[in-house]
C-alpha cells in the first residue's frame, strides 16, 4: 500500500478553489516513488526526492493544494489513479508490463515541453532514442538541445520514459532533472531502469569540465 507523504504538503491557497492533488509515496524496487493525482490522472511522479521538495515542485507548477491519500477529503477518482499506478508500476518493474494504461495530466506544462514529452512517450519499452531522434519525431530536427531541456523538466517520470533518452553519440547522459543525488547515483538509476526493461545500458557520457 502507498504511504502518505509526511512533509508539510498543504501550500497557501486561500484563493485556490480547484480540487487538491492527492499525494502518496509508493515503495518500489528502485526506491520510493512520490506520486500525485487529480481526477483527470497522474499529475506528478518523481524518484529521488523528498516530501517537501515534491510538494514544492507540484505547488509551483499546478498551484493546487496538496493532501495525502489518507485524508478523508481525498478524491476517490484521484485515489483510484494512485492505486492503479501502484499496480502498473509494480508490474512494469517486475517485467510483466511494457505499456502503462494510466491517464496523465500534464498540468502547468508549456506547449513545447508537452510536445517533447509526447514524443518521448512514443519510445517503446526495451529501446532507446537520442535527443536528436526525439526532435525529428516531433518535426523539429536540429532542436536536440531544446529537447534535452524539456526532457530534464519532465514532471511525470517513468510513465513518460525519459530514462530511454540517450545522447546523440550513443552514451548515457544526465537523468532526473532536479532530483536529489549525485550524477553517478542518478545515472545508476537510469541504468537500472533500462536493465529492468531488458536494455544493456550504453556507456556513460564523459563529465564535461
């Protein structure tokens, strides 16, 4: 069962009349997974973060009040999304599920980032694509650097599989955007996710001095 996030989840929102996002932390083989859902679907998903940092990033992007899934006021629809997320992520990491059926809510995401992330979603499980290839898929060849920026801002990790995006020279670049951890730890997580999908991780990109 998911545990509720324990940090100070409620952000000041006296003027906000939208339904709150429902937040939970799921235990997975690759570490705790912070997840948030609204009635429309999953609105946030991060590994390598804290309750406080996850709450802050969600508030900055969605301006929604945040409550734990254990709160009696939590939306049944949002809680159902979190329950399905726990099952599908478990199946995926166990190697029995390739694609997710969960609805996603890219709330607070700009048009360019949304376009890039939709392109990333087309990368099948068990394969990789370079930033340049993603740029070509969305009709913007030559925009590899801008694609990389959007990938680094991905608010729904794993379900939007940015771990499948690699550098143009075939090496393994950065991962996790603002997630906590050293470069080596985050690349190790990216390698682990690829290995769970049956992909031999490419060599790591050299550190730029």
